[in-house]
């Protein structure tokens, strides 16, 4: 009996603290992130439709501020996918210190494949956890990432793309990456719908070219902030794995009542609507400031009869790399401008020329325009040999938000929002 009582006391002594502790998540500042849909993703630096919702990374570990960003995620049985946009106006990509790779402009991706708070060190054990660092411009300084064990290397098969936003690192940069679970070893639990992973992120900003000056984290005021590199229990993101996105269902065809409509030869077909561009009455170089996704973007623009007109290629160039990007081509044989939605824009070197102070000739453009193979109509004027499109027409077509601040004489374009009439 004494032995039994002693055994019972030991059990109570060991179990009671666990029961009192409750859910271990309660002791941490955990953030549940947008659900990652199941999708087949191509790592090419272009945001696929299969990604989930955006989450903003804009909380700093210091008071001076720095680079911010946002990311979205997806998954399938092969691994986890991230698409990240980093807004960094002080890019110092050439800073090289082989002993301190975190001093570069870069993003750290952290993932605990088995989501277990017992995983207290980063190692290939029962609870494999990773740190992957991708620099903003690996082609510039040659460094892709760093880690704490042999699987945490670019050579091991981490597939990623790093490129500047709108062709210029001064606008920030885009990272798209796949973290393949096969590299996590046999102890990693297979990915499946309904699972949750522990993850975290860190944006490093080298603002002055002399080393890291700021960090952006999920929970910057956490007691273990900046300890993710060595302690997976410092990861603060919960990433749910969801189902595939469901395409909108087609509207059902109306049910027939069994009667067949008879042709009425007396009803004539309506005349086709002819889109006519009027002769302009007022044409002056635009004095308005334009902000694209938070960045001051000087366009060569005209104000024609009270509306802003901008070169088509400049607009395509400015939002290239976003989810609202569109391609521009020209068919000389048919004198047709070819627009393609959700297509990367290919610059031809003519983009973002200096602003014009005057013009010689302006006429309605005679060129035909197609969008994804279908003919469309825009308000377009040809000024001294270049086509200027009505800004709101183009932004409405590609569902880009257009804002106006009369106090500062500023037009705002935001590809993360939809167009509003």
C-alpha cells in the first residue's frame, strides 16, 4: 500500500504542473496568420492566384523604423510557399560581411515543421526546425542564405527568386520561395489540410550601408524577439494549412419551359456602338504628384480636359511585379496594341522618360486595342508620336485603386485595393 501511495504521489507531482499549465500557446504571443491554401505554385517571382491573403510585416524591434513588407503563403505535399514584397527605400545590397550575413538587406524565414513547443533547438531531431535567410539581391553580393545545420543551405535545394520591384531596388524587392519538406528528413510530419505549423519572419534593413539598423518581426516586443535563429520556441506565427481555392461557380443556364422562341423578322438588329474620342479642348502638362504603392513615381503626364493621361507603357512598368500587372505588345501588321492581364510587363527602354513641358501635335489615337484577345475601347490621345491613355480607364480595367488628395494635389495608385468609381 505504501508503495502504491508513493507511486500515486509521484504521478500527481509530475502531472499536476502540466495540467495547471494548460495549452502551452497561452504562454506565448502567438499570431494566427491567414490560412495557406493548397495550390500548385511556380517559383518565378510572380504572385500566383493560388496564394492566400496578405499579411503585413510592419512591426519594428526599434524606434527608428525601416523596411516593411507583406507576405502571402500556400502549400502542397511538397512544401510551403511564400511570396514576399519588401518596401525598402534605402537598399544597401553590396554590404558584405561573411561573418554576419544578417547585416545585409534580407529576409529570414523560420519554420518548425512539426509545430512542437518541445523543439527547443534548431536541429534535425524529432522536431525539425529551419532558419532560411535570403538576401534582397543575391546576384549582387553572392550570398543566398545561412543556417545552423547542413540542410539549411541553398545548395540543398531551396528554390527561390529574388528581384527588384518595378525593375529598381530603390522601390524594394520581391522574394518568392519554396521550402521543400523532403529536406526536413524523415522525422517531419507530412503536410496535410487542417495542420498548423509554427513559423516566423524577420526583415533585416541595412539603412546606411554599415550593417543592420532595423528588424521587422511578427511580435517585436516579445521577450524572445530576435532569438528565432537559435530557439524555435521563439517562433510566433501559427500557419494553418487549408483547402484549395474554389473557383467561382458558373451561373446556371435558365431552365427552358419547353417552348421554342420564334424569330421575329420585323425586329432589326441594333446598330453597333461606335466609340469616338473627341477633339481635346484643354491640354497642359500635368502638375499632379503620383504615388504608386507608397512610392513617389514621376510620370510624363498630361491633363486633358480635366483628366490625367499617362503613357501606357509607363503605367505597365509602374505596377509590374504586382498582382495587377499587365503586358503590352504591338502588332504592326494590324496596327493593334495588345494588352494581356496578369502578365509580366517586358520593358523596351522607353519607360519613365523625363516630363514634357510642351507638345506639338495631339490627335485621337487611330490604333486598335485588344485585351486578352478581345477588342476594347479606351480614351487615348497620340501626343507627338506617343500614346497617352486616360489613367482612370486603365486602372479600372485592371482593378487598381485610384485615390485623390486635393490638399496635396496627389494621385494615389494602390494595387492591393480594387478600383472604386
